[in-house]
């Protein structure tokens, strides 16, 4: 297995950290960090990932003065709409296109995994209708404001902390209802933690990914 390397930004895209394992199943995982993260922070979740030939983590579009990056201009908070993520969607799709061209990524075998604002970006990418991944993992995230017309039948795992003060659990419950009305299949997990993935949901995510591959 190769070690992760930093790849330069493709045209219209952003730099991304990439690991390729030619011996692994032809599955891909794209990890999208949250507010103030970068292409390195999501790799703490590597132990819960499925065996995958391609694992990539892009860097957010907009640098923050306090360090790290984000995917939208402004505060990027819970009032963000799908249109606020338009530039982030374009840059993420450019990375996916680059991986398809250079590494043979098949979007039909892609799992998108986002944390917080990165999960919101993942929903916006799906809603663009320009890529149809296998599944989506939302960790302490939220669904941007706007119509949800491209999520029918989508397999989604959602892990959330009941003590999350940044994305309150009540917001997660409302977004869950939106997704179910849109026809998505959501496995929702709550844990007694704050803005992170709890042990219970880590175990749930591992089991869900295993069942997804069957």
C-alpha cells in the first residue's frame, strides 16, 4: 500500500491528499473536512474506512485567518444554502474528475464522507446531479437550505452527538425528516458526545459500511 501523498490542484479544483492501494477492492472514498480543517484532518477516521483502492481528502477552498480552510465564503454556518456551496461543488467535482482520469475512480463505487461543513458540501455535490456515488456518510453535519431532488434512494449514514452545540441535534432531526421525505435511506445514529463521532456511532458506521459492501 502506498503512503498518502499531496497532489496539486487539478484545473478548477483544489489540492488533495491521496492514498492508492492497487490490491484493494475497486472502491473509492472521498473525505471532506469541516470548518477550519484541511486535507490532513479526516485521516483520523482511516480505521473506520472500508477497504478501498482510492482514498482522497481535498483541501477547502477558502483559507481562514485562524488557520485551516472552509468550503464557503462567509461564516459557512447552518443558514448556508445549496447555492453558497456552488464553488465548493465545482472544486470537489474537479478532484473527482481528476481521480477518474488518473486513477480510474468510478463514481458508482464512491463513498463520500463529510464532517460538519464537509457533510453539507457532500449533500450539495449530490444535489448538483453531476455525480451519483454509492453512498454518503454525514458526521455531525447538516443539509444546506434548498430543494432536495437528487437524493431518492441514496444510502446515507448519519452520526451525531446529542450534546453537539455547533450543529444541534434538533437541526439534525429536522434534516433527517427532509432526507426521508426526499426518498433517501438514512441510518441515523445518536451518541452522548459533542461535535464529533462517538464510539457507538463509530461501531455503527463500521457495520453499516460492511453491510453496504454485501
